[in-house]
């Protein structure tokens, strides 16, 4: 055999083996895993925090926190550096803890989700149980200390404590809590001395102390409901004065007194009056009836009120009360440089998202402008990427991702824990607007050559899923307007506020605008769906149609509720 030929073959084989070893060292794709939803008994999903990889279960009042049953866990993935089917990856996810089953949620449940990388997620549980202790002749709200396990009710000076009877006692979940002694037995003995009561729920017993104390307070505010803007005012008058007695209230600093709705007087001399909101009726531009709150009537978060008792037209008692603070909008001051909306990764945005992507990465950036509230604001700038002609500068509460190369998807809606119902939303802005120079899809009420307009809107929603809007080279889908519909496939709209900015802002200073909330359903309770808020800002009001001015710029900052 030819020795030279054999040597060549051995050299080639060695090279081939070496090459195989090198080519086998291929990096794994980067697949970020998240928990999208959890289903089970006795809870709803409260807040999801992708940034910190936590998800919170809001337990029903009657749920035993030691035995929380999870029936199903849905995952989501963000795929980087590789094109593949999401569902294929989702089916391969492994969890270090078996999540489906029954868990003691007094401590958070932590699991490591694995595919090509590991991601540690924490599942927490929150349970809010409304507690109450109310006695006949009570003049002000009871004080309940869950740490010390004490409940104290207050009655006017001179009350016979031995004759005080319980009206309401709730120191645990309704329907599943028992008391020993019973409420009837506690009432029969009165409250000349503090009383001990054993409270049993889900097989566990706690001992509480009940007290009734005298107070010199003659007028107080109770039963505050900041979502429905209602409250009850209690005061003490003699039976002879009751016929001509009335309670009035006003916002501190205003001139006009409002009269409360007079209630009954009990045998102890306490009578109640109620405060309720009033509404004005309007028809919006779409022809839909809406209502707006009259902010001088009703009880609103964070406001200070003055009260007076009139007997026969004469002022006999006065009081002042500041309502609990209302809600805040997350990162409303735009000071945090790490917000998803300032990056090109908005798939799992915690609250604020934008349409930033590889073809238009400056649609939303942190910026500065005269009149902003702190050191920074959000700068929204339109762009003209290839093929789609225009991308409006934007900022919204929701998520954004690409569906293929030339389609951008916004899913509107974020979780939000409403505790108080606002009458509107304030925002600071400055806009520089031009003439529409790009138009790709039909359907917009404006076109090339028309003056462009920007838009800011807010909506209170009660949705079980986000609303998907897709736009790009193909015809847009899912386009909607909160001022033109009371319902989407995802659920109902409770209220909306809208501002069209139809010309450039004068001067070089941000201006403040208030968007009054128009309510489709004034009687709606607090949203219970997974998604309950939308705020959206766009440099072109009809950017979903790829219609607008490619040089528009708008700065926004300091979002806050008006109460």
C-alpha cells in the first residue's frame, strides 16, 4: 500500500474528528421564561412583576391560606437570538417544584423554571379580610389592631357602657368564623369592662380583646368608600332637636355647603347622614351617553372636608376630616431609567411599555424638558422605518413585541389595584407637531397634507385578557377607541378620558392638562379582572394606521389622578 496515501487519509480523519468537536460547541438559544397565569380555587391573580419574577395570588376571604389549590400554570417565553415556535419551547419548560397541587401559602412558593437557562420565580399570596366592630350608639369608626388583637369602639361621653350592645362583629372571614362567647352572649353582658373572645377559623383559634370607650367627639366620619365616593357622618343630638337637625359638608377652602342625606336617629341619640356623589350627563362625540362626577359633591380620596351640625338653622357642632390618600400611578414621574419603555425589550413590561424595536429604537426615551416635575420625563419621537413608512412615538401601559419582521403588536392593559375612584387624570406634556407626510393604510379620518394630531388617553377597564392591536406592512387589526365602545371581547370599559393635541404647544415649557373621566357605568364596582388600567400616549393619534407626521415629538411627565 502507498505509505504516502495512508498518511493523507489519517491526517484527513484527524482533521474531521477535530472539526466535529469544534462544531459541536454551539451556544444554546436564550429563552427567557415567565409565569403568565395561574388558575385554581379560591383566588385570582393579583399583580405580576416580571422584572422581579414574582406573581401574587389574591386569595378570597374564605380561602384557607394553608391549603391553596393550584390547578394550572401557564408559562410564556421570550426568545432571543433564534427563530422558533413559542409553543414548542413552552412545552419543554421544567419546574423545580410541582406547582399544580395544594400549597401552604403563608410563606412564598419559590420555583426554578428551566429550559436552556434557569429563572427563579416566586409565587406569593395576599389575603385581605375586612374586619369590623360596631356597637349601638357608636360615634366614630372602631380601631382594630390585628397585631395586638384588640378592637375598640367609641361612644359619646355619658354612655352607660353596661348597656352597650354589639351591632356587628367580624374578626375573620365571613361565614367560616365562629366566636366564643357568641355575639349574643357578649352583648348581653355589656362593656363596663373589656371582654375576651375566642375567634376560630379554619381550625385555628385566636383570642381577641373587645373594648368600648367614651369619647368627647361629637361628630365623626365612618363607612368611607373611596371607590363609590360615599361616607356616613354620625353626630349626637337630643330627640327634641332631631327634627330640625341637619349635617352639611364642603371641601375645605370652598364657599358652598352641601347638605347630606339625613338618616334615622337611634335610641342613644346618634343619627347618621350619608354623603353620595352626583353626576352630570353628557353625550360624547360617538353619540354614547356618559356621566362625569361633580367633584364638589361626594367624598374623594385625599381631600379635606369641613362639617357642621345645624339645629334649627343654628350651627352647634363643627368638625374637619381628611380622607385617606388615593392611588398612585406607577413610575408616573418617569425618573427611573430602567423602565422597559426606555428599552427595546417590552415583552414583559411591568407597567409602562413602548414600541421601541430594532428598526425604530427611539420611539420612547428618557429625556428632559422645561417644566417637567423632576430631573427627567419621557420623550416620544416618531420615526420613518423602511416599508412601514412611519412609527408613531408612543408610551402605553401594556406590552409590545414583534410578530415577524414587519409587524408590531401592542397588547393594551395592565393589572392595577384600584382603591379610590378618580374624577380625572392630570398629565404634563409638550408637543411639536407637523403635517401628515406618511399614510400606509386606509381607515384613518386624516391623510397626507392634513395637520397631524397627538393623543393621550386613559381608561378604567375590567378585562380578563389584554387587547391586541397589530400593525405594520399588512392591514392593521384590533384597532379600537375607548371613546367609541363600551365593551371589547376582553370585557367592559368602565370609564375613559381622552385628549387630542391638535397643534404644537406654544412656548418652551410643559403645560398641564386634566383629562376628565367619562363613565359608561357609574354603578360599576372596582374592577375584578386581570387587567384594569390603560394609559396611552402617541405622537400621531392614528399611528395604528401608519398615518402621521414622521417628525412629531411629544414630551410627557407627572401622571396623577384627580380626586
